């Protein structure tokens, strides 16, 4: 069995997979007497958006089994700060057609540390630093689906980095995945999706969202800008723009039909898994109804894991117990056009 350094990376991967999940398009309720708005992003070819992405995560974990690393870190914290450049490569003339976009890690800073010497902490920092300047391209559909991703294999060899970027993009384009018929203040909708990469089968991440209110976008770090010409940032509007505020609460649940908790990838390698995985989270998203663009995302997530991995052939087992708390902040810095 692997030492704690490997286990710590596994827990961090799972924390990111859960911590960056958000609501997707689903059925909801709204009043027909209220004005409905559609929050589909209104992109134009050549447009460039820059987002600040800040992630803080603390993990406490321990493992028991045949092989234990007594010097391995039991507490690990990581910090990631990224400026993500989103460029619109092409877009049709209507909001009902897909858009092709390019996302680039414009600047990257990351740090990680444990409560004892951990060589993986330095590797974590170097891996993120290698992302600077790297790009991927993808197609965003009007219903929020992201498809035809190219360049992921060049961006990161670690699957967790690819998963992380995909989740960030899902949050930045959240407006496209709200109910397509439109929403009004008080509207509610929900969704479910399996937790990808979890060591336990049948774990589902469920989200419930509500359009709570309108507030000035400036309260969420936006500059209330509108297109002002090629290569120049957008100029300030005379009055603060109103943003739609979406509150999403989320949590895990287990599918009752899943009696065998072992995912296929574990079973294929002669392993059996059992235990529990619980998580809760809250996300506040500010979206401009005028442009459909996400202005700000503030998110906090807590997960608890207690599961056992058993080798079917030998009966050797390792038990993982871990708690993760993460906070993420995504803020729109500017919108401009290229010549």
C-alpha cells in the first residue's frame, strides 16, 4: 500500500472533485407573474475575459494498515491563485448556438505545506507553475454543456488538474446551465450528478439552487463595464449594474440501490472498498442579467471520508479517514476586446 504522501494527494483530488461541483440545468419552480430572465452568456468573437481564481484547502487525514508512514504529514494545506484568461474564438450570431472558447493560465501561484516534511508539497507547487501560459479550447453549448475539449493532455499530466480546470470553467459559465425557460426571483431548481473518481460507488452530489435577489454587481467585485472598443477595458456605467444572486446548497447522498460500494476501476485492480463519504457546501454566484456573464463565485465546502480499501487476494486493508475544508473565490476582473 502507498504511504501517506500518496494518500494525501488522493484526498486532495477527491476534495477538489467535490468542492468545485455546482448546480446544472434541471427542473424548477417559478411564478408566471414575475418577469423571467435568461442568464445565457452573450459572448462576441474576439472578446477576452479575465478571472481571478483563489482556492484555499485544508485537509486532515490519517491512515491505518500494513504500511504506515510515521513521518508523513497528517495535516496539509494548499493555496492556489490563478488569473484565467478566457478568449472567445468564435460564436454564432444568436445565444442559441454554441461558442468556441480558449482558456489560458495567464499567471499561476501555488503553495502547499504539511505538519511535517512532505516532498509532495514542493512537487505540488512546481506542477502548478508549469501550467502558466498553457491553454485549452472547448465548446460551450447554450445548455451549459462543455464538449470538444482539446489541449488537456498538454495542460497537465495529473488528472486532478484537468478536473479542476473543467470545474472552474463550469462555474464561470454557470449562467448557461440555469433553467433554459428563464428564471425570476424566488425560482428554485435542483440537480444530481455522480461524484467522479470517488472510491465508493453510488455517491451522488445533489444541489439545490434559488434565485434569491438582485444586488449591485459592485458589491461582488465587478466594475460594471460595457464594451468600449478594441483592446481597451470596458468603461464604467453611470449607475451600478444589478446582478442576479444565485444561492446553491449542496450535499452528498448515497443511492440505496448501490449495495456493492466498489467502483469498477477498483474492482478491476483486485480491490474492494467500503465506508462512507459525506459532504456539504454552499455557493453564492452573482451573474449579470445584461451580459449573462458570471461576475463572482464564493464557495465553501466541507467533506468527511472514512473508507477502507481491501486487497481481495491477500485480505490486506488500509483505512483512510480524512476531513477537508475548502474555500474558493472566482471574480471577474475585466472584459475587453482584442484588435
